């Protein structure tokens, strides 16, 4: 017998050949000496990756992305047979999907837009990752084998030169606003003084 742990499905290997039907969690009988059971995690797991890419305005962007996804339990035998265990799925399917999708999407936005339109960028990256995974799995005849539940952009990092340029721009804008306010204050004082003399 075999007990499949909660959050897992059991993939039956009979004399090394993967059987089509997965075992649900719980107690199951197996054929002695012929069957071995691989337990495949179908819980939500996270994969964190760092992608180096260029923005539309050719700024180097280091993007840290966390993807949450899970394996479709019904297709676990096919996935195990054609790709492997969870670590192999992450390395062969999810990691390349993150790298390629982040590079493709960040190239469509300027560095400033990546920050100001973060929610839109996140949705596009998530869609691109799912499409990449679906295309990859379709070639192995495993449609809908991996579900992406959520994508989080943990961090955008730009080059030191770009960060300094942003600081200088913000400082210049603050100084211009301060000068405008000072000018308005002096004009108001001058007008008040003129009215006082007139009275």
C-alpha cells in the first residue's frame, strides 16, 4: 500500500513506465515490487527570479519577479513523464518563461513608465508568462498543465547613473517650485505694500 500526502498526487511507475491516472491523496493499494509511487506537489508554490533587461529608453532594469503557480493534478503523470519533478518544472518551464516575458514587456515601456504604470506592467508580464508556459507545454501535449495564480514584481532596480539623474530632476523641480512660490510671495508683499501706501 501507499499513502499519498495531502497537497500531492501519486504518479504510478509500473516497471519504470508512468501510468496515465494519478492517485489522489490518501490510502491506496499498489502492486508489490512492480509499482513505485512518485509524490508530486500540487500546492501553490512560488518561484522567485531576477531578470536583467532594457527599457524602451535603453535603461538597464533589474527586475525581481515572484510567480505563484501550481501543477494540474490530473495532468501530473504526463508532466512527470515529459518534464520531471517540481524542481525540473521550475528550471525548464517557469524560469525561462519569467526571463523571456520580463524582457519582452519591459522593452515596451520607458524606465519612468515601469514605475508609474506598475500595475499594467505586472498584468502584461503575468499574461506573457502564462502564454509562454502554455506554448511550451502544448509542444509536449500537456495543455493547461501549470496554472499561474499570481505574479508579483518585487522590485525594479535601475543603474546608479539613472537613479542619480532622477534625483537631480526631482531636486531641480523642487527648486523651481520653491522659486515660483518665493516670487509669488514677493509679488503679494509688494502689492500689499503699494496698497498700503495708496491708503
